[in-house]
């Protein structure tokens, strides 16, 4: 296992930002089509999705190169628009919030996708259909707490009286922040406790907080033990993943290219992504190994 971790670390170093320098995304190979260069951001979930795309496309006969650990949204978007990569998986809400800088957000997942795709198409890009899963903020409580007060939605927290709420220090203000959330849901008897990402689960387990801001694909959610309250007002927006692709690339690769990626993305449910994140972050398997196992289990390899 230690050897596997060393191999993973080496791979990530080789596939980092420096590897983008001087790299053309349409270099010809011995095959009949140009190489497809896939990018991925700098965290576990993106590494896994990048590997899923790479391995599925390779199996389908495409020439593929994966460059993981590229960087933040603005960095990887720059790599795409400059032609250093051909596609990468992006979150629909992030496109509108970070790239398009939208002042208002759609009130549905479908509307968010349509708006994000329309924005990308103004830039010579397009988007394939989104995944079933979303990686967005959510409010989690312990099942016993939910049962005691009959909690199903975020609004229901009012039934519990005084609630101690765990929030990330950098998510107190602004869009999707704590203060606007409690105002939106009328949670006037809520006390906030700031905790760094990851510490909120231990705080819930030990009764130090009653509710917490979490991410819906956190590996801690894979084995149960927490109840996510429905965001009935859509406060946290919608963050399905969809491949953002340069239009010329998609045309050159042919229709099977999109069909292969669509087949992979259709399998990515909340539970599937949580389990794969857990396999990398907790079990310490390499993203490539986790992706290979998932594709094999779903008859794509």
C-alpha cells in the first residue's frame, strides 16, 4: 500500500501544472484521430472523474492523455480556452458563479445546466449532458436528532429550538454563506460554531454541534450515520458535473466520443461518487485503480 501511495504521488507530480507548459492539446499520434487531452482540478473527486474519462475513452479506441491536479476553476478554464487541454469536468453552478459571474442563479438543476451551457457556447465551447450527482453544500444532522424533532428540511430546524450550527470559517458571508442561509430559512435561534472542513463530522458525532454545512459527496457520508436535510428553497444552488469540451475537438472525434463520456457520467450517482472518494481518501487506493474497478463493475472495461 505504501508503494501504491508513492506511485500515486509520483503520478500526480508528473501530471501537475508544470506538465501543461508547451503542451498542445491536439498533437497527432499514430492513430487516425488527434490525441484528446483531459484536464482535472486539484482534488480527489476530479482525479477520479478524470481517470474514468481517460480509461473509458482509451477502451473505446481513442488516444487519450490525462493531466490531473491542474488547479482552480480559473486556472483550468484558462488551460481549456488556450487549447492546452481539450475538456475537463466542471460543476454547473461553478461555471455561473465563478466564470460567468452571474448575479442570480437558476432555481433548478436543469435551468443551471442550460444557463451554464449557453455561457460556454458563447466562448466556442460546449457541454455534454450532466451527471446525476451533485457536489454542493448541504445541511447534515445525526439521524437521532432528525427523528427527535421530525426534521426533513432545513426549515424544520426551527422545530429544534436553539441549534448549534457548524460552518466553515470562509463560508460565513456572501453567496451560499451561513448568514444568508439562516435568513433565508428563518432560523433565528441558531448559534454558529466555525470549524475547518472535515471537523464538522466529529463535532456532530460528539454532540458538539446539532447541524453542519457539508458537501454532498463527502466520503464520510458513504457509510450513512448522517441525515441530509432537504434544501427546499434551492439556497445552495445546483452543482451537477458536465464535461466542458472545445467544439472543434468533439467534431473531430466523432459521435462515439460523446456517447462514451455520456455512458460514464450516467453512472455517477451521489452514492457512487461518495464511495469512490472514500476509496481514495480513506482506503488510500490510487484514483486510477478506483476508476478501473468502477468501470469493470459497470461493464465499461
